[in-house]
């Protein structure tokens, strides 16, 4: 049968089946099981109304249970069993095998880098774009153009950026933009300025920002200031983790400043960007930042518009300059939205697979967890270790999951 | 806005920064778009950003061809090297060792007493005292400036060439076959569930809502092996049915969450009045809630469409078997990246075919997409 025809039949059967199910099950409930007539009419109506919600919910609960809840436990079970031994329980053997693999630690390190850099830059650029486009007449068009990559598949984006990173041998015209720009530098004053001093300044700003983050997170813990309300123990844990991540970033950025100073750049030689360890991961992250910035911008722009005018007017009257208004009045008021955007992008990053799969397939030290897992599951056919790495992804998502559920409970209560 | 409504230098800085930002964001996509209209030879020789300008470059050798005529005892072959009349030759040659040996107008001996002359506009004249017969005619190397030139040949080859085994036509229809049921079915199921969670009272409701919110972030990576095994055990195996079911399952949390949030905001009076008038829940749902929820349904439909159209992982695991009959476009492109890594004309065109549909949907329905995003993540 032609797949298109099959698809059409599925739509009809699926949609018709769903609607039919809802219609007939309701009919059955009202007419046959608990008819609203006779001497028990009142009681029957009540009973029918107790059951009805579950009729409405059943297909969704069934699908959710089967396709999302059950796999969590099934994967957990797979991760502690050995497929080759007929599914025998092996305890944590898969995990210890995985922890012994350098490729896993490479994926972990890269994932941590992705987790910090991509949400930070997407949110940062998004905030910048939102703030800038809200102030000009053609902002709407600008927004939709920056937002456009959201519609492009990760695979499509991979092709787009592979063209940007493309390399031709020495002597031929470069067809990748990055190499064409690179070759226009010849090692003169201009090159030193653009390729050394400017990057060093940018990294230094980033490092300073990280230092600020460390200071801000640790200040209440060290205890100079009391009286911000009581902090839970998990508050300390969170602050500890945040400052650890910031210290790591600070360390990395200081290291890269040093290496930028001492590096002698190979001017005039076309580079194969995706094979340079560490930097190739950055080049892959650029792709995701490019995609996610639009998302951050749209949400943050709505949040910026929601800020009460009076607060800004008050600041203007008090003589605040635009930068002070932005950082001291606007940003604090949309902090909760920034957190939401940040966590949403974090989840996307944790699942990032297509970009790495299509562009480098984890070669040249660009492995990430999701691709590592795919390798283990479908190339090495090692379900134990594959499931163990999937559980690691789950573990990393769990804090966000708990936080979301906590908020949802608070809201519906 | 009100802060600096007067034209200050800062306003200009804002304009310039936005232009730069937009240009930066658009540049990579435009590169792919322009490349898909260039020939393999053009892509391999110059950057796409030069495609819009007249440029001078060395063209591959052209072998002279044409009908022989006898004029005044001389055998002559005349014609033009180029179809376009806007090409201007600056240098030419007859061997790959010295492709820029002569200037237009030079008359050159090409052996056997034959002489060749090439004019600046590509007109050539090859003459010899004896007939050329079946002998190989000389090749001409040219360095010429030519105007921008674009072709639709790549699209014809990628989409309509029956001899092209790596074509996108079949993958395009496969993707469509995956996408449409995988978009419609979760909407129907989720709409009923969302109504129950929004407007029906029953014990455990808030717990279920929390569970849906929790499932929103569960990575689908966890589902791959257990579900593939399940599909194999109940006989679905790899195929369309499996991928539809999988997409339905994975799309449901967002669908329920979005639709419930929207339905909760609908005016209570309408629903209460209908109840008082004796409408059943089923009637209320179909006649009142569904039409009013159209914006939310549209937002989710766009999300789910983009997500299923652009998906690679779910298709790889649940759909594409070893025969490759059911391959989708994303998978086809990954294959091409492996086998045709250097053939940018094919890669760019294939990629553009696959991103064109989402882009059209995106620009046509952007309003709903933005609304859905805001409902889905800002509380």
C-alpha cells in the first residue's frame, strides 16, 4: 500500500477512533451504565460524573504512561542488567565500565561546557536582541528574521554551518566564510588587534562577569549580610554548584587568555575548523546558539514589555542613564523569565544529538552524552552502558524536573 | 520607546547594532540559499558571496566543436565558446600548462598547419588547409569575466531526476507521511485530556497536572530501547505506525500542558451556563471549548509539525529499516553529508528542500508560534 494512502487511513482511523471512543464511551456511561432516569437518577448522575473525567483522560494517560513513564523505569532496569547474559542483574557493573571509558568523560566535559556556554550566550544575545529590537520601528521584521532559525532542523543547520566552516586547500579560493575571513588576516597590526586584543578583552569581560557571579553567590553564604530570609540547605547546595561552575569558567577563561597571549596564529593557512580539539566544540555550540537565540529573544521581549512603565519613568526622572535602566531596573524585574528561558535551553542542550551526529559524529573530541548514548545503543549494541548513559542524562534533568513540578504544585494548590 | 525618543546618537547605534545582528543571523542561511542556485563548478571555485557580482576567473577547458565549412580552399570551423554573450575573455590558451598564454585576437598555430583565433566575446575561428575529418579538435582554456549566473538545474536533479537514487522526492513524501498523522492525533487526544484537567473536578487532578509538567522534560533518549523492544514484541516493528505512536507519546505532555493552560483561562460563565442548560460535557467540549481554543490548538500544531518534520532521532530509531525505503529527509541529508561531503550543489539544494516547508509554515503562522511559546514557558 502506498504510504501516503496508509497515512490518510491512519489519520481517519486515528482521529475517528479517538472521537468515536470519546463519543460512545460517554453515551455508554450516560445511557447504559448510569442512566439519568428511574429512581436512582440523582445518584447515577453523580456516579457518571465521577467516572467521566477518566474517560476523557484515559487515552492520554495510557500514551504518557507507556511512552514516557514506563521507559524511565525500563531504562533504569536495563542499565543494571546485562543483555548478553540474558538480562541478568549485574548491579552497577555497566556504570563502572562506563566511568572507566575516556570517551564518556570526554562527553561529560563537553556536555558541561555546552550546558554553561549555550544557555549563557543564547540568553545573553536574546536579551540584547529583545532590548534593541523593542526600540526601533522595524523591530518586528528584525525579530522574525532572528527568530527564523527556530524553524530550521538541526540537520539543516548542520549543513548550513558546515558550509560556513568549509575548507579548501591552500591556493584555491575558500568557499567557507570563516576561512575566507581568516585568510584576510596576514599577521599585521590589524590582525593582532582583531584576533588577539579584542578576543582577550571579550574573554576578560566574561571572566570578570564570572568573578562577579562567584561574589554574588557566595556573599550570603560567607555571611556578611544577614536578613535576606532563611536559606534552605538546598539553597547552599545550589549556590555551591553555581559558584563551582563559575570558578571552572573563570579558570578556563584565564587559561585561554594566557594561551591567546602566547599563541602564534598560523596566518595564511586555511584551517579545518571542525578538527581542532576544544575549539571545534565551540564551533558546534555556535550552531545551537544561533538556533536558540530567537527563542530567548521572543520570550524575553514579551517579559520586557510587561515591565510596569512607572518603574522606568521613575528611574528616568531620577536621572538614570539607559544602561542603568536596563541593568538595574529592567533585568531584575524579568529575572524569573530569564531563569525560565535558561532552563528551557538547558533541557534542549542536554538532548542535543543531531548537530553533533551530523557535523562530526563525536570525532575530534566533540562527543556529547546524547551521541555517546546513540553510539553505545545502536552501533556497539551495548544496551547496558547505553542505558546507563541515558540515566545520566535523566539525572542531569531531574533537578529541573523537580523544580518544575514544585512550581506547578504551588500554582494549582 | 519613551526613553530616548529623540534622535540621539544612541538611537543610531541601536539601528546599526540591529542591522549587524540580523545580518549575522541571516548570513549562513542566505549562503545555503544562494549556493543551491549555483553550478557545481561555480561553488567549487568561488565563495557564494561573490555570486552576485561580475567576476573574473579561469573556466574549465572547452573543446571546440562545430560544423566544418570550406571557404576559399580553407577548411573552417567557426562559432562561439559561450552561450551567454556577456562574457568577456581577458586571456586564453590551448594547453593546461599555459592556460593564459594569449590575449584575444591572437592567431595561434595549433599543429598540422591549423590556426586558431579567439575573440574577446568568445567567438572562435579554426582554419586549416586540409579537412579536420575525425581528428580531435583543440581545447580552449579561458580566463574571463562573467556576469552573475544562476541555475535551477540542482533542484531539477534533486527533486525530479528519476535516475538520481539519492533524490529527495521520496524522502519528502515520507517525511510528509510521518508528519501529518503525528501532528493531528496527539492534538485530538490531548484536547480531551486538557479539558478534563481544566474543567472537571475529580480527586488527583493537581497530581496529574504536576505529573504532566514533570514528563515535559523527560528526555526521549530514555524511551528508545524499551519502546523499540516493545514495538518489536507486539509486532509493529520499525515502520510508520511505530513512529506515529512514538511522536504522539512524546508530543502529549506539551500538548496537554499548553491546551490546559489555555482552556483554564476561558470564561467560566459560558461553561456554567451551558451546564445549566443541560449540555453534557461532551457537547460542551465539542461545541464550546474546541472552537474557543483554536489559537492554542494552532500553536501546538505548529510546534508538533516543526518538531516531527525536523526530527532525526525518532525516525532513525522507530522508522528507518535496513531497506531505506522509508527514509526521511533529515536522514537523507545526513547520508549525503557522508557520501557527497564535497558536492555542495547537491547538499545545499537538498537541505534547502527540507527547510523550505518549515520556513513557509514559520512565516505564515508566526503569530501562533509566538503565542504558544509564551503560553508554554512564561507563567
